[in-house]
């Protein structure tokens, strides 16, 4: 499997025929930085079947690059006529929502949350790292005054699996190592897990806000731990 396959899978599950993605959004889907050539040369985005990243990233999934804006770092993809026709004439057994894999749901939540939070905080948020912290955070402002992480969690057969608590704890631990103005976790899908986690461990947390977002206009603050000793 190519490392660019996740981009193709993301496009394949889109309910739209035209999708615009910023470089930071593409990097969020891929979970690694684009090469420097992708930011400098239009030819990197060519619909060229001699390029493995083009084949695995969009061409083999029925998409083509139709607009390249290197200045604003935005790429437009369009579903091919064959795929549009197949989409119109087919009768899928499951909805587009149900057809998403768990990983695709997580990545879609991260991208949507990044748009929403950028507007909420009135600053552009991108994936990024802090020096000395071995973690690529989902949300980071350019001046590193705001840092956050997305958690799209689900209950396993009605129970909270220990691994999900551990995932929250690990992220909180890493955020606590960072000295900056605003730190947060944003949860999607269910707020049962963060609420239960806060009931158990919230009194130990400082300076990290917990939010729940239902992917509409509502952002619910679950907890704002005290900054006092």
C-alpha cells in the first residue's frame, strides 16, 4: 500500500464531486508532511500516471486535480465523469456516512474541527509540533500560543475500553509538558468517555480545556481546569 492511499480513500468517500483541500488538510489526511517539491512545483500535482503519488493519491480513485494554487496552498480535486456517472446510476446499500471506515471518520472529524476551531479562535490552526515534544498535534497556531488535539472516540459494546482512557491520559500528559497560552482537547462522536475521564482524573489536570463538538455550530465546554495550585 502506498503512503498516499489515505488521500485517495478520503476522496473516494466524499459526497461531493469537487473537493478543495489546503496543504495542511492534505497533510492531516496523510499524517505526514508533503515534500518540498509539492509546495514549489505545479508539476508535482500533475495528473500523470508516471507519478506514483498521483496514481495512489487520486487517479486510481477516480479523481483528477483541476486547480493548483501554490500561493494560497490549495488544491482542487474533481471526480471523473466515469465516477460521477457510476455514482448517479448506482444504488448503494449503505449511506455515505456508514460507508466510512473508522479511520476515515477520525480524519474527517479532524479536518472539520480544524476549520471550525480556526474560526472559533480567529487564528489559523494547522498540524504541528513543539520542540522537544515527540507528538504531531492536530491543531497548532503559527505563534504556538494555541495547541490542541482531536479525539473521535466510540464506546465498545457500551463499555469504555481502558485503551481509550489511556489515549486521553497520554495526550493530557504531553500537553502538560508544553508552556503556552491555550491548550485543549476536542472530542467527537461521544462525550461519555471524556466526561467519565474527567470524573476520575479531572482534579489532577491544569490548564487544559476539554471540549465536545457535534460537528455543527455547537461547541460545548466540558471542563476548564483551574490554573491555580
